[in-house]
């Protein structure tokens, strides 16, 4: 089997399977790098790729001066390629079997904002500007709904039901769809954005359907949103990195701390597996202790009730 043809077919398979554009882009880059490596080794047939070839490639990736997560994203497409070939009965043995993307024990847990930091961020946009109202509405929506960056940017005006205070996520990860609650605060800011800001921003682009737009009326871009969040973070004097994903983790963590059931959080985040949701939640020992003391059914069993007891006279 020709390597170039096989990898090209796998890319088409991923697109047909409904993978998100961002995921497809990551997989394309990872597979292209792996293809260049194979070409340098003069390997043209997939069937001649043994476990040793994959191990050597893994070592090459691990030597690169990039973050552990970036290294994992370079190895993941290769693993998925061979898993697909084995599942499709095109290979009998998976040469990538046992290859570990990253050492999870050393993986850093992304930061979560405190309630105070969230409020300081919300206070930064200049509400005298149309884009300032937009930025405040975006942050409120991100914090209230925990939707992904791609899901936010894909929202259209009719996806917001302000009467029922919900958002319809039509383009979720993996093609999934769900309805997420907005709450009163986010609904109010979204209403203000639609009335005072967006209506002015889209004057030159009346056919624009995307919910969040640039000052030119074009659809909001990932680079613009990340740049705005960075500016607001610096203005708020917050040392932690702040991204749309930071709001996602922060929302989930704050809900858990407030007593929300982890399965309800799973549905909000749109996770297929509970273990994925659990990996999002950073629970500190003090919080675990507080929750245990407040909710454990056996918390009163070990209280000292000696004052109510009548011990026998030792004489």
C-alpha cells in the first residue's frame, strides 16, 4: 500500500466522519510531518512500517522544543491512522500499538479563574464602544455556557433564544448538537449586544448571519477573540493565561464547587464520556474536605456523645 495514497485516503475518511475543521487541520499537519519523515527514510509502503519505525519517530518528536501537548498532537494522528487501517482490515498488526502520546503524570492542569478574576475580566471592556459591549457579551456567554471556541464562532443570530434564555449549539465537536442554558446575566448582555452593538456593526454587511462579528461586520475570527481576551487579561492584572477554553474549565469547576452533579456538567460541556468531564475538573483538597463535611451521610456517627452515656461504675 502506497504511503501517500493511504494517508490521503485517511484524511478523506476523517472529513467524511464529521471531524471539526480545527481537528482536521491538526491531523493534516501531524500526518504531513509523519509523511515527510517516511520519505526521508525512503519508506514508501505502509506494510513495511514496523514498530521500530514508530518508536524512532516518537523519539524525534519528543526531542522537539515544543510543549508536551503539542508533541501529543503530532503523535495522535499517526496512532489513529494505524488504528483505522487495522479496523478496516488493511493491516493485521498495529505498529503504533503501545506508543504513548504524553506522560499524563507530568501533564499540567490548565489554570482556572477565581470568581474575583472572572469579575475583573468582565469589568475591563469599554462599554462606550460597540466592540466593548460585544466583548462583555462574549465573556458572559463563555462563562455561562462553557461552549467551545469553534462553537461560539459558529453561532448564528437565530441560535440564541433570549425568551427561554438558551443557546442552540448546532456545530458541536464531532457534529454533535445540544441546547445550553444562558442564564439571566448572559441573556441580558447578549440582548444589549444585539440591540446596541451588532445592529451597528453589520450595517455594511446586512446579510451577515453570524452572531458575533468584527467592527467591519465580518464574522469574528479566533485570532481577534484571543487578542481581545489577552488585552482584557493584562488590563485586569491577571497572571494566568485566559482563553475561551479557560472560561470553559472555569465554568465547569465553579459549578462543581457549587454542588452541581458531574453528569449535569457533562451534558453542558457536550462530552460523550464522563472521564473527559472529570479530567476538566480541578478539585483542591480543601474543597473536597468541605464538601465531605457538608454532604457525607455518616458525618454524625463519630461525634463524641459521652455526655449522654451512662458508663458502669468501675467499683
